[in-house]
C-alpha cells in the first residue's frame, strides 16, 4: 500500500518538474526561468494546491513569434489567455493534449490556422479567436460539444457560415462579425436554442432573415447589421421576449416596422436605420419602457411622431433623421428627462421649434436641419447648458 502512495507522489513530482521545464522552454519567462523563484510565482501563472499549472494569463505581454509546442505539456491547464500580443503562425497541434482546458483566448494576434487536434479539447467552453488571420474554420470545431462561447470576430474566413457550428447545441455566444461571410443565414440557425448573443454584423450575407431565428427565445443581443439582407423583419420577432439589443441597420430590409416589436419590453437598443422600411412608426413602440437608443434614420418612414413615444423616459438617443416624417415636432420630446442626442434632420417637419425643447437639460446634440420649420429660434434653447452641437440650417427660420 505504501509503495503505491510513494509511486503516485513520485509521478506527481515528475509531472511538476515537466511543467516547470515546459514553461521555461516557451521563452515567455526568460527573466525568471534561471532564477530560484518557483514557477508558480511567475507573472501570469496560477497553480493548484498541489502545484499543477492551471491558469496562464499573459494577455498584453508583448509576446512575439509562434506559440511553442511545449505548452501542450501543461496537462492540468484550465485557462490559457494569450490575447493582445504579436503571436503568429498556427496554433500548435500539442494544444490537443490540454484535455482539461476550459478557456482558450488568443484574440488580437496574427494566428492564421487552427489544428485538427483541437477536437481533443473536449472540455473547452470558451474559444476566443477575435482579430487574427484565420481563413478556415476546421470541421473539428464542430466536435467541441461543450462549447458555450465561440468568438471569431474579424477573421478573413471568406466562406458561408461554417456548417460545423450547427453541432454546437450549447452555444450561448456566437460572434462571427466582420469575417467576410457570404451566402444566406440558413434556417438551421434556429437549432441553437441556447444562444444568448448572436452577432453576424459586417459581412456579405444576403437573402431574408429566416423566421427560424425567432425560435432563439433566450436571445438577449441580435446584431445582423451591415450586411445585404432583404425582405421584411419577421413578425414573429415578438417571440424574442428577452432581447435587450436588436441591431439590423445597414441592410436592405423593406416593409413596415412590425408592431410586434412593441412587445419586446426588455429592449434597450433598437437600431433599424439605413434600410428601406416604409410606413409609420408603430405607436406601441411607446411600450418599450427600458429603451435608451432608438435609431430609425435613413429609411422611408412617414407620418408623424406618435404621442406614445413620450412614455420612453429612459431614452437618451433618438435618431429619426433622413425619413419622410411630417407634422410638427412634438413638444414632449423636450420633456424626456434623459435625452442627450436628438436627430430629426432631413424630414418634412413644419411649424415652430417647440419651446419645451429648452427644458431638455441633458441635451448634447440637437439636429433639426433640412426641414420646413418656420418662425424664430426660441430663446429657451439658451437654457440648454450641455448643448455642444446645434444644427438648424436649411429651414425657413428667421
């Protein structure tokens, strides 16, 4: 019995010696590797109670060159953060030995490829590859079935949305913005029922927004901005009751703004700007009592600003510029207590500038250019002590 315990202890000691050797051979701790300081005390290294290296955080440490294969000797490692360095080349295949790794962050480097051996990292929960030079997502990523966070923003993938993603049923965060993706958003997106954050912005995606996306009832943030999506906003959007942010700007969406959006009472940000939306602003947007940012600029929205907008007491940014809105500017806009930025330019508003605008104490920007406003500029604007930008040109003011 005692020899078994001794043998286990010896194995543990051998493992710790091997880990220390592996750390030295990376070259990342050259100032410490020849000193008497125990490796568990080196910067960015955290060890377990038994002395095994379980976390390395060298983010922003100006590391350069490639990630050395010796890193694969740290078999107990749970978290590896090498973000914001100048690391290049391929991730080493030896990473496949890190079967206990839960978090891998190599964002903001110049990594260009992912080894197939990544499939062995079966406990990986979070993979952050943001802003690298990766041109291909290996099918092996589809085998990481415990993955909850996959963040690959700003990589030149130049592909359709990778099919292997649909296997990742536990995904909560999927960020593939600015990855040069093309093709349509497939209906399979609706199978990722655990998604909380879905960001596919700044790509070349075409076609309609699939109605299956509204099956993702856990979504809190949906960003499909700056693509070439067409067709209407699905009316079934009202199923996304947990949404806090809905960002669809910079597409070619048409039709009217669905009244169903007025049921998304957790919304903080709603951005539908730079599309081809028509019709009036739905009055029930006034139900969005948590809304802080409402951006509808550069569409073909008409009618007047509905009275119900006065209920949006948390609103800080309201941008309705470059539409076909008409009627008078409602005085209640000056009574919204948190309003900081108000864009109503390039519409068909007429009549006077309401005196109550002067009561908007937090107003920083007021943009009323290019309308049909008449009368004099109200002296109450002088009370806007936080105002930095005021644009009233191209009206009929005197």
